[in-house]
C-alpha cells in the first residue's frame, strides 16, 4: 500500500527533476553549439573583381560597422555590368552563428523604414555547384526602389532567418567541427524590376559558383567543377567609382550597409 510522501521527500523529488532538466538542457545546448567553427584557408577579399560581364571594385568597410556585425571576415564591393547596371555586394563569414543572423536583411530593412513590396525564393543553378535557394525582394523608401538578393549558408543548408538556423543546427548536432556561417547580400536599383532581378540572379550565381569552387565551407561540392567564374577573358572596363557610378537612374546606387540598411544614416535593427 502506497504511503504519502512527506514534504522533505517531495522537495527531494522536485530537486532531482530540476537537476535532470538542467543537465538535459545543457546536453542539448552542447549538441547545438559547435565545439569549433573552422574558417576556410582562403579569404573573402580573394573574390575576383571580374565575374562574367561584371567588373568590380572593393570598397572600404568601416571598422565600427565591422565590429558591430560580429563577423570573422567581411568585405564590400561595387560591381558594374557592361550595360551600366551597378550592384552592391556584401559577403561575411561568421564563427558566431547567432551573431550572423541577428541582423538578417528582411528584418533590418523594415526596421530602417523600408516598405516591402514583394518577396519570394528563387534557386540558383550553377554548373559545378550545389543548388542554392536565395531570397529576392523589392523594397521602397522615400521614392527609391531597390531589389535585394540574399542568402546565408551553413554547410549545405540555406538560411533566411533564425528558424532556419535552428533547423540547420539540429542537422549538424554532434559534429566535432562546423563550417562558418556565410552571408551573401546583393542590392541594385529596381528602375526596371525584371531586369534588376535577373541581374542579381546572374551576379549571385557567379558568386555562389566562386564560393563552391573555393570550397572549405562544408557544403557538398560536385566532383568536377568548372573554371573559376571570375576567370573569363573579357575586354577591360573602366574602374567603377566608389559611389556606385551611373546605373541608368537619376541617382547613384547607395552604398550597401551590411547591417541591412541600403542607405547610410538609417538606423540598423538592434
């Protein structure tokens, strides 16, 4: 016959349950937190300034911004295509995965006062590289409209926000070493929405192909890769001005803020 458990006994049981929950939580956190994030042997500043029809110039990233985004590496470029279309590019590598998605673009654009007109997912198909899902969106602010293409990748996993990061962590749980989180963010003026989108898909595909060819990011890579997308021999183009140059609109393309705001001076999301 069962006997009633006195107050001291109940306290012991509650303490044991709490202790078990604590150890279970610690174990789960340990599985979902990489013991070591291994950066590739190459660096982002090695990305070619010639990518197909695009000619680029690296722009200076402010030290304060670099420190704020928490990246292990980050670089900005402005690329110009032969027809005069200009696009800004921001690439970053993160060892701190949470820091990497803290300022994910969709959230930061909204927080900076930009209105989302549309957004959807597209897939980049590049020979010699795994398929890569990307987010394409249109934003407007103070009479300016821009197209934005971005993706994060963690190994073979594509990430658009914290929910996706959680799923990727579950898939990588238990691995001794993890790859870095990679961020790719592109922006161009949407003076012609369809053409602007196609331009970003083209540039994004070439950057994705370059990342896959370099390797060392934990993503599944094809057994045979094509030549580096930046090695095509094309006639030289004039240097791209640091302010973005003439892209067919009335104003130069604003420099890309890696915190997600397309115009300097707008507040970034916290």
